[in-house]
C-alpha cells in the first residue's frame, strides 16, 4: 500500500538521455528485472571523473530519493560501486555492494540551493573505496520524498502513480466485538515517524483494535479502544520496522495480549471489549493511511490461546 508518487525522470530506462562524461553505454546488454532484454551496461572505467548523471526534477531545499536496479558485470567479482549527488561544490558518494543478482539501491539527498546539481552514477571525487567501474543498470527513479516506492516506468515524460486504494464490503459478520484476534505480517515503507494505522473499528476511533507505526523509531504500538476510552495502549521495540514482523493482538474483556514474532510482549488484564466492530481498515477514521507491506492479514472471531498465538506469530 503506497502513497501517490511521481517518477520525475522522463527516461527511466533509456540512459542515453542522461548526461554522460567519459561513459560507455551499451543498451540492451542483458535481461532486466522486467524479464526483457533492456538493461544497459554502464562503463565508468575511462577516467576517475567518469559519470552518468541527471539533473531534472530537483527543487531547492526539498528532499529527494534516487533509486536504480543494479548488478555487476558477469566477468567481475562482487564489489562496490558509487552512487552520488552533486551538492553544488562536491560529489557526495555512497558505495553499494553489487553482486550477480539484481538489487534496488536508493540514495536520499537535499539540494541546499538552486545551484547546478546532479545525481546518478559517478566516480568523480575520491575513488579509493570503489572496486567496480561498470555495472548493469535499469529502472531509474527520482521521487520528492525521503524513501523510495515501487518502480514507475517512464519513456519521455514524468509519470504519476495514484495512491493505493482497497475496498471490500460485507465483512462485518466476520468480526466479533466481544473477543477476537487481529493478525498481520507486515513491514513499514519507512521509519520516518509518521503515524500509520491498520485497524478493526466501528467507522470511528471510539471503538477499535489497532496496530500502528508512529513517531517512536522501530516501535510497533497497539491500541484497543472501547466507547472512546483506550483500554489498551502498548508498544514494543523491534529490530527494524522495515523488516517483516508477525504481530497479533488478542482482545477480550479483561484479557488482552500483544504478540510479536512468537513472543508475548505485552498484556493487560483490565478493560472492556470494543463495541460494534464491523470494519477492517488500512487507516483509522479516514486518516493515518497505512503505507507499508502486508504479506498476511487475518481476523479471528475468538480469542486464541497462547499456544495458538505463539504458533501463529512464529
């Protein structure tokens, strides 16, 4: 589930449209992640100043994220390759580790002014940390945001993907207000402090069973509300919210439990069950959109046992 985003690069797969300095480009050199023979071999071996960059779409004082799919040439060993942006004075480089498997890499930066700017694949600057001077590239993307979203292909103009929307009616009979379990295997798209809800509710925030990512880094929080009162409000730290975690919240009057990855991390033995639950939402009351990834989402009409919850979340 993703927000609306625009790929500001008008040519995401045709790197001949980019600005090159001492670069050799070989189009259609190998099969890309799309399954077609349309990935480009980018060779920066000519000089230590070789670079393939772009300069479109960047606004002063705005955070941007550049992303590519990259892999090494089959004749090279695994190694490091430079992504970079020009801050008006210097190229600021980040080294990524390339193998023979396609991986998507990203680089986030802010242009401090309207000075000349560039971003892309560049050796310009210190080169002591790079071991590779060529790679296969495909699927360039630039977004005005602090993290990348899924690939948006372009071929001559920018392209905008609308925010994801999911709806399904007639599921109220599958939800039990008196007791139950909400389970998800999920990860966040970013650890950026924005609030994102996944909830069972009555159409308001007064009665709800909720997972949320919130302002505390690498924490997952659960809230159970009944009649406008939060009867449960717990959180627990995880290694990274960018990783998938299996989470479950059990609700029943005076019997609440929060599970993460096979471990019961929080309990509460006092409180009323919610009232009138009939909706499953990737938000709460129309706000706090859940921008994340969900592999599994399950709702149980009974409060499962500890043995069942341990097995479910392991």
